[in-house]
C-alpha cells in the first residue's frame, strides 16, 4: 500500500504541475505541511498505543486479563463473540494500528489458549477494525468520506448502513467458519 501511495502521489504531482497546471509550489508546500501534521498525529497515537501496550504486558495486566477471561469462559465461540464486540467498539474510536498494538497482547494469548488459530484470529481482528472504521458514531473513515463527498456525516452514515450488513455477515462467517480463511495458508504451510 505504501508503494502504491507513493506512485499515486508522484502521478498526481506530474498531472498537477505539468498536465493540468493547477498545482503551484505554494499549494504543494501547504499540502506537504498538512500531510506532515496529519501523519504526525497518527504516529503520535501509534507511539502512545505502543507504550500503553508495552506497559500492559510489562506490568502483567495482560496475563491478569487473560486469567479473568478464561475464568469467565472456556468456550471459543463465546470468546470470539465477546472479542468481536470489543474490537468493533475499539475500531470505531482508535486508529487500527493503535488498536492492534493494544489489543493483540491482550487477546491473542487468550485465543491461543482456547485453540483458536492465530492466523484466523488475526483476520477476524483486521475485518473487525475495518468495519469499526466505517460504522457510526465515530468511525474515522466515515468522517473522511463525508468530507470528501461534501456531505453531512448523517447523510454519509445513511449511505453506509446498507453496506454494513454484508460486512457484518462476512464477519460472522469468517469468525465461526475458520476454514474459509485457513484453507489457503494450510495448502502452503
């Protein structure tokens, strides 16, 4: 994705400067500064999440949470249901890299103790966080889509709601039918 983004930026610069002649050096500098500001904000969140995740692990909180959850349930299906609800909620408020940094040290040990394949759990986590970016009330992509489309957040939310149903259906299938996501890795490993 990073290489594709770089290629897209270079192509946009070529088109803006040479072809359409709508991009000035002043505008280019402003865009670069805005990009630095946005990127630094995201990286600050990721750095804080990394420190928080390390503190949770170093202080043994993750082990305590794992013990508590395993005392609550030893059923993989119930753990997956609770983990899905947690990840959908967290994905709505946190950037995915930060959410993964915080949640993996907590949830992955529990998943492996319950016999859930780490690859399967990773794919469930990624899909959850992706859906979390889209769903109301605070999905980050929801606000970006509204801004790019020039629509209100409410109108964008109404446009996204029908798409959440197949995404949630896919999440249920992937969560409870691990064969759907594990057949290809098992062919090679």
